[in-house]
């Protein structure tokens, strides 16, 4: 029975309450509404929402670490859904989402970084994935603004990108057009919500919400500081460039409108979302080593987001209780895994409510 | 064999001290810590909120490993002292691995700032374990100001270049009245074994395990290497000879 005075939708068994209006929650809402489910999204627009800060790389291959084959496999599965998902969403919303298919170029700045990049290539080969190893000159032919210091590169054509802010807007429109309702309010407890099923997709805030119904979710916030720059000429970069500079990883993602996103720090500072002088400096310092011209770009924004990280870096997508499905813990891969997560959650919803 | 490792009156069964930096995930770290058998693990405090549930400190709590806060990322004595004090408040421990780095390219210790910070922290009641260059004179000065151990590098942090100046490590061990912990530069198991053969009381490492292709497997290798090196040190190696000396009797008589 619903708690007295609780926000209540109806007793229809096809009711779904999605908690979280980021790319995960909205993708689930859109796909669920398309299936004829009655969907309400509760969106608190928290400061530090990962979808608002994310660069939008769809790049599981250049992200690979030796211990993370499972995550790579999941990422590749998610990546395969993206071309159709992007096309369908653009049609359904009538909005552009900044989907770019120019690929990703991983570069090494010196011989030590090259050793790391060679190791990535070897690990990928071990997983049956080919990437094109490039010399310094070949690398700079692809991206002439790269520093002459760049030692080598690895081109991965299938690692794409999307603009998460446009994506979020398009998903809102598509979800609403499909019949979903979006409510702007903050939910502090899941105990008072009693539709037939709640989908918890509240990123790093999911842990506290799950606790209100006695469920432990091992998700923690990991802060990432990101800069948005603008390239008036639009010729600074063609494709995503990621690099290791003296051991720290950075990326620059170009958009069609001249925006260049530069990220990201990784900081275990709880729900803190401050932008720090050191974070901005480290990003610019490392970016300038790779692309000396980066300091000529217009500075637009410095922002931080909170990635919902799990202990093994893979997301939690599962039924946690009879009336609760959890979809969180996507870490660095929320945008990449949004279509796949929506597909899995909707299958779970239909399997039960059908 | 009963061969406990004692620092500042505290006894540890394992002579392998781990660091957490570079681990791809908390689960990978946890598996590696368990495989290493470590009882003491150092955590960088400068960018860690200790109150957030689910962070690296939870992993250490769960595995029963004692936390050794460190001042990684500090470039001045003042920053390091402040970081140590914040760590003491947050974690309720007066132990600190003291790091004061001179520059980001080499991550070598700044000896002047290090000695100054060590003295201030000792005076403030800390148990100070300083990460130092492999300079026997500096090691002696650190001991003189009251550090509970000295922790010379084998080679730069994260380089995996092993022990570049074994003779300096021997000199430090020879004069030290406190435990000598080889800290930084370990690349693979033989480096850790060598540190112990040279007389170090323990080895501290992170990247060699956390950045390995199979971190838990490398952690297990390090555990065995530290044990093997320690046993070899206690067993007493044979003198080096220029020419061969047959191990079986070559004359008519046995040589028992």
C-alpha cells in the first residue's frame, strides 16, 4: 500500500517510476514509454550530475585496461547499439545530438608513454581487436596541431563521440513524445514511492536512495573536472585525441560547433563538486604538452561531475527487489552504455509487467 | 621461522608494505592486497575524502590492513606537515609516510624540505616514515631527527627500474639503527628479493603490482620474493669467487 500522502501515480501494473533524469534514466524512460509502459521520471537536476559534465566519448577500446576485459566486452556491446540508437533518437526528437564518427586517436608523448601505448595495442590484440599503430609523422598527419614531440599514435576508427547535453535534451523530448512524464523535484526516499516498479538511475546519489529501502549499493562518487573550450576556426581537431602525458591520461573531444572538451581529473572527494585551480592547471598543462595551440582557444567553462563508480568499474543493472530495478554505477561509461542499459532494463520491465 | 618486522614498537607479520596508487578498480586492488599478504598499506591523503563510504579506506578496513597515510603530491614542508595533520585527524593515526617531492618529472624527494618536515612532524608526536633518496648521509640525518624508519628509493617512483645503486642501499642498511624500507622503483619480483638480500627490513611498492597485467598474481610473486630475499639474507650468502669451485669432491676424499 502507498504511504499516506505519498506521490502516487496509479495502480496500473505497467506504471514505472524512473528516479534520475540523466542519460541513463532518460534512455530507460524513452525506451520504456515506446513499449507502451506508463513512465514517470523524477529529475532532481543535481549539481555534479555526470551527464552534464561528461565529454561523451563512446570509446571502450582506447579506454581498455588489462584487468578490464569484462568491461571492454560490455562497452563493445554498448557501442554496437549506438549508430541505430543515435539515428532513431534524432528522428524521434527532431534534434541533433552531436554524434560524431571520426574515430579516436590515442597518442604517446615520449618513449615511456609509447611503451604504455604499445602495451595497450598488445592487450587489444590479445582481446582480438586490431588498432592501427602509427609513427609520429603519421599521427601528426591525422591531427597536424599535435606537438612535434608526439612519439606515436594508435588510431581506433570505431571509438566515436556524442554531445551529452544535446543527448540529454533529445532524450527528454523523445521520452515525452513517447508519453513519459518528467517531474522536476528531488526525491529523498524510495520508501514513499509505490508504483509497480521503480527504476533507480540516480548515479552516485543512488547509494543513499537505495539505503532508504534497506538496500546496499556499492556506488561512490569520483569527481572529474572538465574544461570546455571553443575553437572559433573549427579546425583545431578532427577527432577525439587521448593521450598519456607523464603518466596522466587526458582527452580532447571536438564538437561540430567548435567546442572542444578537455578532461578529466579523477578525485575521490565524496560529493564535492568544486573546480580547483590545480585541476584546471593540470588539464591545461597536459593538454598543452600534446597540443601547444590549445591555449589559443577561448575558455568557456570549467565544471566538475561525479561519476558513479563501482568497486569493479562495471555498472549495476539488476533487479534489486521485487519492485526495484537498479541501473547505476556506470563510472566513466554512462553515455556509452545508455542504450544497452535501457535495452536491458526495459526487457526486465516487460518480462515482469507483460 | 619467527622473524617479525617491528617499526616503532609495532609488529607486523608481513615485510611487504603496499601502496594503492595506479589500481584500475577497488576490486582489483582488494584482490592484490589479499594476495600480497600485506598488513600495512599506504594511501595518498591529499585528494581523498575519508568520510565517503565505499572508497579505498573501506577496502583496507574489509581486508584488515592497517592504513598508513602518506603526503604524496606535496612539494613543500608546510604542505606535507599540513597534510599529515589532516590525516591524523581524519584517520586517528599518528603514523605518516612522509613524501616531499622536488618536481613532477622525476618525483625525486626534495631532501631539504623532507628533513625539515620530518623534524617538525617528529616534534609534533608523529611516527614518521620518510620516503628519501638513496643518500646515506640524508638517511642518517633523518634517523637523527627521530624518524621511525628510513625509506630510500631504489629508482624513481613508478619507473620499475629496480635498485640502481645497491651499494648505497647497503651503506644505509649498515649504519641504520631503525628499519630500512626499500620504497619506490620495484619493477618485478627479483628487485624486491634483492632489496631484502641487501638487508632492508621491508619493501614498499605499488605500481609494480597495480599496473601489472595480472595485479593479484604479481602481488603473490612479491610476497614470495620478499620472503625469499629475507631468508637468503638471514641464511648468509657464499662469498663471490672469480673462478669455479666444484661443489662435489674431486679428490679421493670426501670434503665434509
